[in-house]
C-alpha cells in the first residue's frame, strides 16, 4: 500500500477560482434534507469535475489544483494499491480543507494506457454483498478496486472526524469533518458510488455515512446490479451524475453482461447546455456499438458527427470544460 501525505497547496492571483468554496460545500446538500435534482450546485459540479480530472495525475498536482479552485491550505492524501495480476489499480485522493470541516474523496478512473485496468473493468460479475440486511450486486472489477484501498480510506476519514490533520494525524485541525463529498470520473465515479452505498449499509461506518453530503460523478459506468436495494436507492438521492451527450461509457456494461442500472439524479450535456434527464441512461444493447464509438474517433468529421457515440466525449477535460461557469477562469488561470 502506498500512502502519500501533503500539506494543502497554496495559490496566488488570479486564483482561487472560488473564494467561497468551503462555504459552498458546507451550505449545499444539508444533511437532514433529501436532495432533489434541483439542489445540484453548479460551482461544486465544476470544482469536483476538475478534481476528478486531475486525479489521473499525482498528489502535488491534485493539491495545487484544489488550492487553485479554493480548497487550499489543508491536506492532500494519496492512497494507492496496484496488484496487476488481479487487475487492481486503485487510487484515492482525500483533500481536507484548512479548517477541517470539508473533505473531498476522489477516486481515479481508468488509466487510458493501462491494459490491466481495462481488463478489470471487463470483470463484471456481479459480486453479492450483504448490506443492511439486503443482498446487493456490485460490479466485480470495480468493487475489487474499491476494497483494496477502502480500509485505509476509512481510517483517514475517521481521522478527519476526530479533528485530525490528514497531513499529520498527530496534529489537530480547528474543526472535525462536517461535510464529505465523493467524486470521480469514469471508473472513479463508479467507485465513489460503491463506496457511498457500502458505507451506508455498514453500521461500522455510520459516522462517515452521516457526513456524506453528495456524490458527483462524470462519465460514470453502471456499478450496481439489478434489482437495486433500498440502501442503493436511498444513497442515490445524493448522487448527481453528469453525462456528455455522446459518451458511451455511462451505458456500460452492456446488457449481455447482466442487468445493471444507475442510481441518482442525471444531467446530460447536449446542444451546449446541461439538461435534467427524465430517465437515466440505459444499458448498451449491442456490444458492437462500442467498436463504433472507437471508430468514430478516427472517422471523417461527417461520419463522426453521425455516430450515436463518440469516444472523445468521455475525456475528463470535456466534462471540466462543459461545467466551467462562463464567469470563472479555467484551472490554468485564463479564459480559454
């Protein structure tokens, strides 16, 4: 197990992008209020999409990126485990605000050039998991990646609940953790959902579940097998999924692998805007549509435009760009 601890990054003008980001995290999604699709916070959606995108980098990059967004001066912890023979490539980042009141848990998605990572995604299963007196079905490959780092992540969150600095657990921060946000792009989003569901269904992690404000995911594939449990549906009320209009990954795994479904509130990007989806993305019926989306990446512009799916829509940078408010600079400090 590889654990790296850093003190939170700092920033200089024109950053931070949001000078009230901690306050936004604390105000959004009150713990005793059932979230609705209308309660999604656009600034939080943008900030967490940026975190999810840069989770493919290293701890220093994540810390400095989050500082630039407005969550600096605290701590950043990277927890990672690789077991290539079992297709395990699990990386989680925990970013703690300087005051200690807010923690963001972000899971890294599938590494584009990592064949083992892709093979793990293809191990659909599902695994039967006992939660809160119910039997849930979790995507096997996603769940295995989650489990390898889950215990350490839980220990870190318990430190935060105790009011300890994640950069140095022997040191205390001003406040214990009050608000926990989960996020991730692609596989990372699926792991975030499974963490939320498994935490809510386990009495040992009740203190963590009580502090969960919301889960924001981007291009997330389905992680839960049908029938969905009561716990999954309840947690789903705090899940906000973002889907680029032609991104094929949210429609996976294909129906041939078994019946899977999404939970939560869904927003789809089409015609240059985010729209509330009345019904969630459904499973891909024909696995050959995946190869079609791959071909669209190298097709002529006319042929690519006619394709139902486009692999390019899955890139984390596409989500970051589409979610950035027009009145905010980019994570690079410009307006491009």
